[in-house]
C-alpha cells in the first residue's frame, strides 16, 4: 500500500510483476495507505488515512487472489468530537489475527473489525488520562504510526501522536482477556 491510496500485489517469482492494484484512498502526502497493511492469507487489509480530506478513514478488505473488494467499512463518527485535530483518519498500521483486524484511528480509538464482514467487534476510546503502572501521568489521543502488537494473549498499542496537526499523548495500553 502507498500514500497514493493504491495497493499492489506483486509476484516475487516474476521480478515483482504486478498481479493487481486496488485503490483504497484518495492519496496525498498524508493520505492513502500510511503505515502498513496486513493479511491473513485470504484478504489484505488496508486502512485509509486521507487525513486532510473532508471524509478521511475507512478500512478495506481485498481478496488476495483477485484484488477485488471483499468489504469496506466507513469510519465511525470520531470519538474525540469536534476538537482541533480530531477526525476519523485511520493512519496507523493495521494488525490481523484470526477473525479480527485491529485499526487505530486519529480519533483516539482502537477498533477490532470482523475479518469476514468488516463489522466493528470491539472498540476502545483512549481519549482520557490514565493511571499507569509506573506512576507517570499518561494521556491517550491520536493513534497514528505503529499498529497494535498481539503477543502472549495480549494486545498492546500506543496512543498519542502530536505531529501533522494530530493530538499528542503518551500512553502504552495493554489489553488482555476479561
């Protein structure tokens, strides 16, 4: 995936011959597919930034074999409201696990989407202050850049990214089974 908003499938055995291309966003220096896509072997998942447009965000699932859209989920209403730097851009890298794909948003939310339908399965709004394990004051905000990390039955994600007009913060969140 590229900032142009176009994703490509290439054949490594044929010197990178393009198998298909898919437009997931409008694209710009801060638009399109920003930090990374994910795959589960059946679909590729592309989150859209397009942070400087009137309608940023969205998550696409594309069939790996054909390059056709399996589903698209428009971004939900931003959880951070109408504060400066708040919108639904999904600039962060996405992370796929069996049955779910995680996408962090500029609005400060981490969402898990169904890999089969694109339905939002779970959402966490990080727009607040947190009590941390080491006692350092922490605050959540925009999720841009790195995606969620899944390891040892836990999901880890950072919240707060103050560059390019987004909202700063400084918290690392850890989620486990309830």
